[in-house]
């Protein structure tokens, strides 16, 4: 996951090969995004998401 202040520019960079890490996987198509007004809210959302990913699907496992 990553964040940017300009989503259109960032997608353009990925699709034109300007982002080296993803240039060989072009073209990119945006299927989902989340927008936050405050960076503090973004940090909380990222923390919650990370906890959900680390949590086992079956309790006790």
C-alpha cells in the first residue's frame, strides 16, 4: 500500500514507465482507492488494516 497527493499523476507515472519498480507490469488499472482529508486518519486506518492482516482467520491459530 502507498499513498500520494495526486492519484492521477501517480497512475500516469506507473503507466508510462516512470516508476521503475512497476514499469514492467504495465498497464495499470485503478480498481480501488481510499481518500482521507487528515493524515492522522490515514495513519489510524493503515494501523487497523495491518492488524487485520496479521490476525489469524481462525481464533486460536
